[in-house]
């Protein structure tokens, strides 16, 4: 009997500007903005915030080998956003086509941004169903109750493929209270399983800057073929895209 080999191709990419501009730097500091002027005030109301200046000197754009200077009030307000791209992942162990079994794998995406409003990361599949071979496929995971499922569960006559994210920035949907998902503030390992979709869904989000270290989100993948399900032998592949955007 041949073994069923499962391969997941993972792609990470930048979802917004990756240019970090600053006026000057040292070992410990970056000066993002500066202003040389004769006057200026900060005004606020219920709906608005206004910062103004007068008499500013030396405005314009200047560049060198090490710096880009955009002099002039508020010109330096740019956002840095970066996301890592993990290597391809092979789910293991291989699943026997007749007797069935479970295969697991994971990948880590780290998002770093200096945006004070934070970022949002989404995940989507390149096809539906997400995991397929040239002639067969695993169904996208079907939660038994309100999604996501606290425990990964596949009927004996079925084969399915799903995922769960883990990390400090995961959204409420994937948090748990120790027995159910989308409630509480916990993040128990290998819980809260859901289906990938071509439309995508948010997996992690933050409302603050995390630069320069960033925050990692681990996405775990699982494929299972039930004990009474006959899964066609072959190499099964899923293309998964994680996108990060600044808020």
C-alpha cells in the first residue's frame, strides 16, 4: 500500500508599505518627525484633532546613502509594516489510504509594524477545497457545532483538512474558555479548528505598534482520513496566503 503524502505550500507577503523613513537615528532611538518653527498648537474636539505650525524652515526632500529626510510639518508620517515568509511545510506522518490517520504541520508568520493603530492579518486558501491532488481532495473542515470546533473531529467515513492559529494577537474567534471557542481569553494549544476559505478570514490583530520585534502567529494545519474512508493515494497540496495590512 502506498502512503498518502500531504504537502502544504505556504506563502507570506507584505500587505502594505515596507518603507521606514526617519530623520535621524542612534543605537537606541529613531526620530520619526521633527519641526523647527516659531509657533504651533494642538487642538482637539469630540470628533477632530488638529496640529498646526507656522514659520517652519528648511522644508523639502533630501536623501543620502543612509537617510531619507522629508522635511516639513508631518511629512514623515509613514508606516512600516513587514511580515515573514515561512518555508513550505510537509504534513506528517503520511496517511495510509485504506486505514486512515492524521497528519499535522505548522508555520509561523511574524508581523512587525510601527503603526500606532496596529495591524490585521488574514489567511485564505488558493482553492476550494484547499487540500487536493490531481484527482482527489480532502474536504474543507466542517465544524460539528458553532465554529470553530474546540476539538478537531472527523467522521470515520470522511476526510477533512483544517487549521487553527495560536499566539498573543489571535482574534477572539480563536480564543477559548477551556471548553469552547469564540469565548473567553485562553489559547490552549491545538484547539479551535476551522476551515480555510478562498474568501479569507482574520486570524490575528493588534491595536498598537510592535516594532521592531514584531509578534508571531503560529498556524497549525491538520488533515485526517477516517478509519472507514478510502482516500486515494497521491501527493496533496494546499496553497495558503497570509496577508498583513496596517490599520
